[in-house]
């Protein structure tokens, strides 16, 4: 046992005298290249490759979905005349009123549509000119509210407005 003690001390001192391991040299990170925005001819706005709820939108639009049927898109510093030109060339039925652009979606009527039945509400796109940019609001279309079936079991009075033609 006495012989083992000096050997253990010799091993401990040899480990203590060793130089600490050299840390690895830092690796220089390559900066991420910004995606270059495609310049469109004539200074026009380029169209994004993907639509937002079926709407064709300019490239700077990054939508935020606020719910199932509502999305918004803020475009900092975007020029209002360029934006209205963008939408009016794609949606000729767009209506502009000052700093508001309104576009109702075109929902094709069903093949077996009758005028008395409710039809689907078209989607709506609203563009608002703000002091520092443009805001788009996308409202999805939904079925028109229909009255619930009557729950009355009694007959109506003769003077009731429901009996009038």
C-alpha cells in the first residue's frame, strides 16, 4: 500500500502539470445574404408568388392571420398610387375613394342558383393609405345569414304583417 501512494501522487502531479486543452478557434459565421427584391419594369410593384386567401398581392405583403376569416398585411413606406395601380390592373372592379380601395371578390353563382335562395357573401379586400405605409385587410366570404325556422305553433292573427302579401 505504501508503494501505491507515491505512484498515485506521481499520476496526480503529472495530470496537474499538463497544459489545459486548447479551445477550438472560433468559426467565423458567414452573414446571411438578404434576398434581393426583384425589380419590376417601369417601377411597378411585383406580384408575390403566393396568394393571400386567393387574392393576388404585391411582394412586400407578409400577412398576419388574426382569425379564421381575417388577415392583415402592413407594408411600410409603400407608395399609394403604385398600390392602387397594382390592384386596379388585376381587379378592374376595384373602387377607390380617397385613401381607401375596396375590392369585392367575384364569387361565381352556383349552376342551380335561384334568385330566392341566399347566396355566398363574396370575400372583401380593403386597402387603407396610412401616413407611413399601406395596410391591407382581407375578409373571407361566408354564407349569408338565413332566418331560423319558425318555432311558433299557433296561427297568426288576421292583421299580422306576416300574412300580408
